[in-house]
């Protein structure tokens, strides 16, 4: 198994700021494997009854470890504890020098057991499906294989088609039933499958409510749960209040390309499939770099002009990002219309057949063509 060196470096950087790091991410994204690969960390699996008994008295637990010289600790699946926030709070407040890496599938605020989200005591790190750094670490793997199998390491490495349904069953039983108490399994699973097959589409709650035979508020609750468990990314429109812009219709993406391929039955992939999968892979890179979706938007006007992703900067500047599997498919009309309303900021075209950064003027618009690996650094540096 590759070491995922970029993520290891991110964990160590977070520990320079806080003594507690919450490693979050969707089920099977590789959190446990990453934790086990960290040198000098003592690993504890909170799914084991023995470990839960040890942590019934967190103060004694951390005292005993420190007495033996253990200062770096992994608490995997910490939401299995009766009061997980208490253990992390005690570690942060009373055991200076102790570093705790805690993991879970969902965000702390979404788990009812967490009475305290520990906002001022911890740093969060979102382990996304495999990004461009991971693809290098995993060796000479084909980009097309990453798009088809997805970015969850077990699926990527095995290519087992049964993985996706097994994941969905486990997601339902371990994340949804235990943490959120959703009752209508058929409706909820139908909702997931619809979102995965229509990944990147505009979300209309009323339509999904009709198809899943539940109420509109229930659909919105389902969507919130899927966001909390990192199973979807909700990308909201960017606008300045101009009446020509779309302001209220979010796009919802499945968390991973492998599930889009599987639930659409795209085997083998056709040339037309790569455009959407590439767009989703670029979104994954943005999520990995920016560690969230709050600053990632899309843009569309009422005439149908679009920009795939926009990232606001300071002082009114905005990054505009277009994604194309092949450079020759790019049409600058969307960016040109966008810049009439939002003139300040760089324009990027990210294409898989671009191997170096180069700036061109296309139909009066200056656009920088980028390989995906360069996008990450540019977005982070400008934020």
C-alpha cells in the first residue's frame, strides 16, 4: 500500500497547530491505513470492546500511556465511545505534549454523541478520495483506471465490481442506522442511487421527493446526512445579485467517480463519459486542496452560459476554472460571459492532455492552461 505522503505531511503540519487532529472522510477512504502507517503513533481501535473499556476513564488512560513514554496516539472510530468528546477534551486540556489523532466517518457536529465539537482544541483534516498526489504515490497507475474504479484505495487496487454495493450496504448499517436513525431504507437508498447516477446535476428537492416517495423536508434531511458523511458534495451557485445569474439551484456531486461509473453501468467507458468524470476528479482535487466545499461554487446565467467551478478570492477577485478532458473541446464563451459581470481574477483551463502551464489569449480572454497537479498549488497560493 502506498504511503500517501502528501496526507502524512498534512497530519504533521496540523499537529504543529493543535494537539488533537480529527481525520475525517467517507467510509473506506483509507483513514485506518493512513493512521497505521504513521511512525511513532500507538494505534487504538475503538470498535474493540477492550479499547472502549480502557477509555472509560480517559484521564487514567492518557496518564498510563504517558508514563510509558507514549506521546502519540491514534483513536480510530472514536465515535464508538459513549462520550468521545470528553476523551479528546481531557487530552487537549490536561496532557500537554500528547498528540491525539482521532478518526471517524462523519463530522463531529453531525454525531449526537459529541456534546462539544472542540472547535478551539483541534484541527480538522478531510481525507478525500485519492487526489493527484496519491496517484503518483500509488505508482504507474493509469488516470483512466482512477476515473473508472474511483479513489477509494480498496476499489482502486482490486477493481472488484462487488465493492460498490458492499460499500453501500456497510454505509447504511454503520453510518446511517447507527448515527442518524433513518427509518425508510428503500427511499434513502433510492435517493443515493439517483444522486450518484445524476452526479453534477442541478438539485431539485421536489423532484427527488416525488421519485423517492417521501416529503420535500425529508429529502432535504437526507441531503444533509449525505453531506455530513461526505457521500456527496453540494456546490452552490456563485452570484452577485445580478438578475441574469442563477442564484439558488445547487449542483450535487457523488463523492467519487467509481460510484458514478458503477451506478450508471458504464462498462466499458465510452469517450463521452470522460468529460463528467474528469470534472468530478478536478472537484475532488479542489476539495482536497481547500479542505471543504464552502469556497467552491459554479456559475451559470439564465441564457445557459456556465463556468464549471469558481473560487472567490479577496477584494472581489474570483478564480474561474473550466474542466475539459481534451484541450480542443474548450469554448471560452462561458468564461467570457462570466467576466462581463466579474472581471477580476485568473481564468484556468484544466485538461488531462495539458502537461505544462501556458497562458493564451482565446477570443479576447486570457486563459491559463494547466495540468491538474498545478491547479492545487495555484489555488492554495491565491487563497
